[in-house]
C-alpha cells in the first residue's frame, strides 16, 4: 500500500476584496476564517487550488 502524502494549509490572508472564485476556492479547501488550518491529501486538484490562492495561504508538506 502506498503512503498518501498530505498537505497542511493555513489561511493567512483575508479574502476581503478578492474575487468570488478565490473566495470559493478557499471554501473548497475547507478554509473560511483567518488562521484556520486544514490537512488535505496531496492531489493534483488540491495543488491547483493551492496555486490559485497561494498568496493567501501558508503551505506545509507532510510526508
């Protein structure tokens, strides 16, 4: 069985003044308030969402 790697994302930037799609991306990542964290599986879809709103996030890769 392959070990699934994870990504811990923490919201450090405010969505105020951002476009609706960036706000929706944060919600899709499970974040909606400042300084909240969420651990997600490291998939191409999650990486794409992180890239889209990376300026609002702190990302840590967990092996």
